[in-house]
């Protein structure tokens, strides 16, 4: 698949926002009121039908490899190849957001959270680590509350540090990854890290983990951990539940760290009250992509 033209890239911005940055399916905004009330877990049949629809809607249409995936498996048959984006240190951080439960599976996050509501919530994968009673002590007040979810001690989140080759500053949504008024087609890279939320003031401070600054001329998350194991690098796409039944056309280089870190949940709550990315809640997850025809082979 050839890289998308600039016009196609910009014209499809709203679709990408639905996949990478939004919390509800792109084709269902007119039903948001219904979605807010829809929290009952769906059957295996519903998820199977979504997988069948994804296979049907992408077959023979030239879609490149998709994301998220099982990072412990190297299998993949998708023939589309594109160059990996540069190392994140050579790119500009353009956005940070997080999903409740990990979108990827593997490493220390392999416990299936369940089918969820079929629209990205209450699904994904949870970390498998031991936590103390003190770490699981309930918080005072709701953390990053939304109609779909509230964060609680013991929850797993997957944080996406999105980077671009465009000359931009970090900010909200897709627009922050594109240089305004410039004809370009930037490469995208996501550094994905999985954190477990604990009620412990000695745990990592999320506000520090997401602190941004200039480093060697590039915008970076200056305190992003680099000690969470050897990241798994693969080529894939944007994620989010808007792509459960349709393929994402966007090309993204992924680095997914296999180990988890404990983060003070109260600092996540403070971050949700105000940050430069206008993020105030956890996003939903896309179904794990299992179809080998929609996966790249990890080298």
C-alpha cells in the first residue's frame, strides 16, 4: 500500500480521530445516549460477528496490517510493508491519551477482561501482578469519571505516547500530529506502555510520566519510562473500537513495552482534571486483531 496522499490524509482526519483518539465508534455518534446506558456484557457471538465483519470488509481491499495484537506472537500474513517510523527520540510527541485495560495482549497483561459492551468498554486485557490490600484501598471520590467508566485501584490502563515527524507541538487530538498549513504526510509512531493503578502515594506520579518538554530539539515525554522490558516493534494501524468492523487505513509504527509499572491513581485523577491534551477519561479498546491476514509478521 502506498502512503496516503496529503489530501486523503487530511480528508480522513475525522476517521482517524475516531480510531486513535476518540472513545466511541466513528459511525455511532448519533446513538451516544444509547451507548452511555449500554454497559451489559455482550455474548461471544457478538464479538465473533464483529470479527467476521472486519474480515469481510477488508478482504481484497489492500488494507495494511492492523493493531492491536498479541505481542507474544510473531505470526502474520499481511503482505503490505511500509518503513518503520524513526525512533521516537527523533520525532515530536504530539499526543498522549490512555485506554482502560490494555488494547494489546502479552507480556504481563494477558488476563482477558471480557467481551465488554461490544463498543470498546469493559474489554481488553488486565495486568497479572500481585497487589496488596493497601494498594487496592478505594479512593475518595471518582477518578476520571465518564458515562462509560470510572477508574479504580487495581485497574489497568494502556497509555499511548503518539509521535509524529511533523514539526508540531503536543496537543489535543489528531490536529496536533499534523503541521497546520503545510503540505506533508507525517510518519506516526506510538510508544505504548501499560500501567496498573494503585492507591499508593509512593507509586509513580502520572503527571510526571506525561510531562512534556524539548529535548535535543524535539518535543518529548521527558519522563517516559524506558525500563519496562524490551519493547516489541511492529507495523500496524490506528486502534479504537471504531475499527472493530472496519479496517484502519493508517500506517503506524508501534513499540509496545511488555512489563507494567504501578502508578498512583490519584495522580491520574489530577491529570484528568486538566492537561494540555484535553483528556479527562479513559478511551475504549478495539477488539484484539487475530486474523493473520490483517497482521504483520514481527521480525
